[in-house]
């Protein structure tokens, strides 16, 4: 019984994060920034927790990876909306960087939907680092204020991660989850070609 519950725990956490999205939209609409910030930070932390549990107890699944990606996508959309409402100066004063980051992310999502009919769910090392940095930036922004160096670090890492995922979309003919990165896929292809 314990194993069954543990197997579904990461998916339950991802589903809970997804259920936070309409609540976050409502809190934004009602201009409840402190409640929005608290729930958003909890949602961002849950993204780290669900993946850690899935990896630690070897309960990863294709469904879980897709659910996690959908929850991540939705959470990031509502976080951007929250920034627009509560901290518009971030996007106004750093328009080029913000536009480049959001465009790279949106393009990667659109290309994945065109290529596979779903979000990529690659979970590369670069995209994980970018997600952690972006989550840290967003959490600090809402709890303590804007940190320009952290913003640009998150922007650069996010763009690099999205470029890598776009390259993976180009070379991976079928949808698959938990791809470590471009280097590993190319190495895998070389090994297959040698055998």
C-alpha cells in the first residue's frame, strides 16, 4: 500500500500545482499580492519536490513527466501574469531581455506542440537549472524585491535551455521524457551508429 501511494505522490503534487493556477489568477485579479506570492512560492517549491521524489524513489513515468510539464507551463504563465500586474516595471524596464526569454520559451512550446502534439517534457539539465533560477528569481521578486543580476542570470540560462530543447526537437523523431541534454543525445546517436 505504501508503494502505491508513493508511486502517485509526484503526480498528486503536480496536480495540486496545476490546481493552484486558477486560485493564483483570482488572487491576481483581486490584487492580493501577499497571498499570491505565498501560494506561488509554494507552487514553485512543489516543482522541485515532485521531481525529487520521482527520481529518489524511481517512480517516474511518461504521464508524470507530461503532467509536470503542463503544471510548469501553467504556473509560469500565471507567474508572468502576476509580474505584469504587481511588478510591471520588470517587464517595462527590461523589455528586450523579458521579450527574448518569453519568446524563446513560447517558441519552444509551440514547436513541441507542432512536432509531438504535446509539450516536450525533456527535463534537460539546462532546463532544470533555468527553471530553478527562474523560480528563485520569481520567489525573491515577490517576497523581497527585484534583483537585477538574478533576473539576467535567469534570462540567459532560460534562453540557453530553450535553444537546446529546440535543437532536441529537431533531432528527436519521437516524444520522450527526461532527456539529459543535447550532448547525451548526440553521444547516444554516435554509439548507435557505431554498432
